[in-house]
C-alpha cells in the first residue's frame, strides 16, 4: 500500500528539501513520482547511485535539520515525511543491489580507501562502478565505522553494514580489516603503491574533561563499541549533550543502570538531535542542566552550578560557573562524551603537511597539499558531523579523484 505522505508532496520544480536541505541533494521529487507509479526498483537504484547509504541516512538523519525542515509545506507546519518513503524504498533495495562496472573511467587504476565507515563505503561503490580496483583498510575487524561500532543496534540494525560486506565481497573489493594505517602500514607506503588513496578515518579521539581525577572516567566511544565489556554498576552519570552522549545514556539505561545526563548549559544548547533527547527521557534517562564537573573523585563527581548571563549590551548569552556552589554527586561510573577529534598519527612523519592547527592542509576537493595522490573526506577532515555529510564529502573527493586520474 502506498504511503499517503507521497501524495502530499507538491513535486516542487525547485525543491528546497533536496537543493538546500539535503547535503547529498537527494532527488526527492523524481523518487516521489517513481514511488507513486509503483516503480520501486527504479527509485531504489536512483537513490542508491546518488547516496549508497540512503538506507541508513533515512533512519539516522536529523530530518528537521535537512529535508523535512526545508519542505515547503513547513510553512503550514505539515512537512512531508520523505524519510519514511526513502526507508521503504532503500531499506529493501540495498539487499538486492549488485555492484557493476558502469563506466571505465578508472579502469586499471588501483585505489586504497582508509576507513570503512560512510566515507569508505560510499566511495568504494562509486569508484568501483567507475572501473577502479578498490581496496579497503580499516583498523576495526569489520566494515561500517560508526554505523557498526558507535550507533547502538536499537537505533540502527547492523544488517545494513552486513549488506555492504556481502556486496563488496561479491564484487571482489578487497577488505583488510584489523589493519591500522600509521601502525601496521604507513601512509607513505600506500601512497607509493596505489594510484590514489582516500582517507576517511573518522574522528575517534575523545576529548578529556581536563579536571582533576578525569582519568577515572570512562570514554563513551569505547563503551559504545562494546558495552558488554564494561560493568557500570548501579548508577551512571553521562557528561555531554550531543549524539554520542544520548547513545551512551540510552545504552546504559538498557543495562539496567539508573542513568543521569549532566550538562553545563540548557536543553536548547544541546547539540544532540532534540528527538533523541526526548527518546532518552522516554527511556527513563534523567537530566540535570547547568551543571559543570570540576573534579572526579572515588565514587562520584563534584559539580558546580552554572547560569546564563545576558550582557547588558544585548550581546550573546554566556554560561558562567557560579563559585561556591560545589556539590558531590555519587555514581558508580562516569561516562564522558564531550567531543571527538580526528587522530592524525598516520601523518606523524610528515609534519610539513600539517597546518598551524595540526590538521592536514588540503585543497578544494580534499587533496592533501604536498601529497599528490592522497585525499581526505568525512569526519577525518570536517570533525564530527553526520553520516549524510560524510557521504557528501566523499562524493566531493571521488569527483576530484576522477578528475585527477
Ligand atoms: C555514537 C555516535 C552516534 C552518532 N549518531 C549519528 C546519527 O544518529 N546520525 C548521523 O547522521 N550521524 C551520527 N553520528 C555521526 C556519524 O556517525 C559520523 O559523522 C560518520 O560515521 C562519519 O563517517 P566517516 O566515514 O567519516 O567516519 P567513521 O564512521 O568514524 O569511520 C572511520 C573508520 O576509519 C577507521 N580508522 C580510523 N583510523 C584508522 C587508521 N589509522 N587506519 C585504518 N582505519 C582507521 C575506523 O576504524 C572507522 O571504521 C554519530 C556518531 C557517533 C560517534
């Protein structure tokens, strides 16, 4: 039965949902039409070619920020839920798709992809279909990146990552799992061996609280990678207000822990998707805002109250700590999820390639200045973003690689 949402779509000539809202410019009106006509296979193919991770992004995108929030019907507060239709089409199509050589542009070219997350998976599809011999390297034993080792299974079924593994194996794409570039093999060696190298190594290095005792805290990313390896005790405090914090607290609560999120600003300032905050509350997670940690002690954390201050000149509101408000809050485990950055240790022997902030210097399209056949994409160069933005960035890099080779 057709989803009535498709009938509400106005099929705009200049669709803001696709052109302004979606980082990969999903051809929404074309797919809506195909869907209405019952041409699901064609719609699936169109979506997959544009964004090989469409089955995933239709589930995990923050739609309010992207397509849904840009729908022209938003003025009447009735935007079309395109993502439901996208999931209906792509959620099944992915398991039927077989990779094929569509063009021969990169025939005879050997390309290495470092990182088998959204960047590596989508770039592998496009580069293979352009004729290249593709080899993937990942420090983790299996493909998926954050999709497999970060986002919990109750939000994203791992069958989508499995589907890529099967599809790639059938196509002869080689995967070297458990191989860390910079440790097991050097970037210079890859650059010498392959015609092009694309680095999509994500942003996995967690920031620490930088307060006394912070070594007692457990980082959320390793916890999310394998929650069963951690024994959290009865009461857990999670510090942070982003997606990682929400996934960590919702995972802890599923382990039977009394779980609290402490955040130094207000709910409106939380970078997490508001829907996820609501879902965490529905799961039973409790929140305390305006709380800044100042010391981690045995058995708990010392917090200090914060408040918002509106400058008299009407400038930007600032959150400040209120001295003299220290209070100790007991917990068995403190999980921190404050932010992550890329780990550039694979560039350790090439300091000249880094800019003043310690990041690789890149030109448009993502090519590393000074390494003529190495490109970067996704969280590795953007910092922590989203799946769909990683795919968009991979597309930019693939376009640049096609042009260069
Ligand atoms: C817990 C969590 C929840 C999230 N939830 C959402 C969400 O709901 N919606 C959304 O859109 N986005 C979400 N994100 C963000 C999103 O997952 C990322 O933006 C996206 O995965 C980035 O893709 P990527 O390919 O750049 O990197 P990643 O997915 O991080 O993949 C990088 C891969 O590179 C590998 N690697 C790293 N270093 C090396 C090395 N030296 N050698 C070999 N391999 C290496 C890693 O093992 C990893 O597999 C979330 C992120 C996290 C951490």
